[in-house]
C-alpha cells in the first residue's frame, strides 16, 4: 500500500492520502478523543441514547525507515457525532488537517464513517 489505509486512517485525509506518491513500508497512527453526552434530551427521535459528541486529534505518518516515520507527522483535529449500536459505530465528523505535506490528499470538511474500529 502507498499510504495509511482507511481502517487505521487519520481523519481529515483520504484513504491512502498520506505519503503519496512515495509511500513506505511502515506506518503509525494515533488518536485522542474526548466524548460527551448530547447537549439536549436523549429522547429526541429515540436515538439520542446511542449518540455522543466527540472532539478529536489524530496523527500518523508513513515511511520506509524510522527517521521518515518521525519526521513531519500528519495531524488533524475536529469534532463530530458518534452513534453506536451494538458492535457498529457511525460517525459524522468535521475534520481539519492542520499539518500535512504537499503531496498528501487532504479531506478538509465533513466526513462520514461506519465500521467497528475507529482511531
């Protein structure tokens, strides 16, 4: 793969958007998220009890050696809405890449995700 994949992706970047076109053989990703209950009654639409607001910071990088991995990590921040039912999680987020490289493919704005694991 030429960049960080979607499963462990950094919000604010498209799939394989970090490290293009050079790519690498190693990657890392990290995330920090603060969640809280919705600021209104959880009974609206009956879905509020499954929803939370979150604020996040994500970072990651790709490279072929340790020096490339620690040099100029990509970073994004944002906020969003999480809905978790059973083992599935849906997110709608507004992400802002605050640190990226000219060849990266950034996705500044609204993003939607559904899955089991999110960073």
